[in-house]
C-alpha cells in the first residue's frame, strides 16, 4: 500500500520534472527510447503537426524493455510511428543507446552523418523525465536550442496508463536522483532543486522506492 504522503511526494517530483516549454517548429524531433510507447505517439503527433521535418528514435533495450521490445526500443517506436502515419523516409533509427547520454550523443552523430543541420530540437520523453533529458541534452549538445515535449497527462492519468504505480514512482525517484548526482560527474547541467523537492525525494527513498537509484546513492543515504 502506498501512503498518501508518498503519493504527494511523487506528485511533487512529477511537477518538478515538467519543463513547461511551448512546442514550436524545430529542426528535428528526437524520441527517447523507454518502456513507454507514448513517446512514439507524441513524436508522431509532432511530426504530423508540422513541428519537425524528420524524426529520430533512439534506444536499444534495458531490463525494463528487453521482453516488451525485443527488437529494441527505437525499432518498436518506428513501427508505432509508421502505424500513426509518419512516412518511413522521415524516420531515422538509432538502435544502440542504453542511457540518456548515449541517446543524445548517438543521435547527434547519426544526424551529422545524414548531413542534417540541427539548430533546435524537440526532445520527446516520458513526462516524468523532461528535466532529466533537458539537463543531459544541454550538457552534451549545448549549441542546440532544446524544446521539451511529452504526453500531456496528469500524474494520476499516467500511473493509470502504465498500470504499475510502484514502477512509475521508482522511475520518478531515479530521475530525481540523477538530477542531484550527475552534474558532479559531468553528465548533465546543474538544476536548481528546492528544499521541498529534495525532501520529497528523500522521503520516497526512505519508503523503499529505490529500484532505479544508482547504488552509490543508496549506500550514501
């Protein structure tokens, strides 16, 4: 049973992850691979709305997706986008990235190889990882203007759609932890984190939502 306090803390982290960017036309839309096919849905919708002339789907598999998406996250995203009307020649697939940093670096290399000039990019992620994705992209590709996008859903709606509240909260805690520890490791830019957000994160860790934390954070606490 998840306590009311844990639900409130998870919503606080969810709200913090939202960047609140206004979507606008960009050079490319980059859909970050994950267990959530909704990322492909949002990316396809952005393409259909004329927000980007080309789409990149990036991602291999992970412990969360190796059974659900055995051919790789990017490949399954491409299939979904094709079903939703995105033409094959508008989709590039990057099948090797296994973390957010690799998503950005490998997508950058693929676009350069294709001769596509990128000055701005729609960064499409799960709703609870907008800020983490943004901080990583700003660090690794700083000369691009990044515009974050995700499914326009509330926390409750997202939990219901995924069907696994523990997984969603674990992922939220993991995303928040990386915002706190990765800047010191050079993986992302530093974000200002308020006391109430950090307190919510630490309560959730104490309540056992730790499956997506890096081991050093668990040991430190």
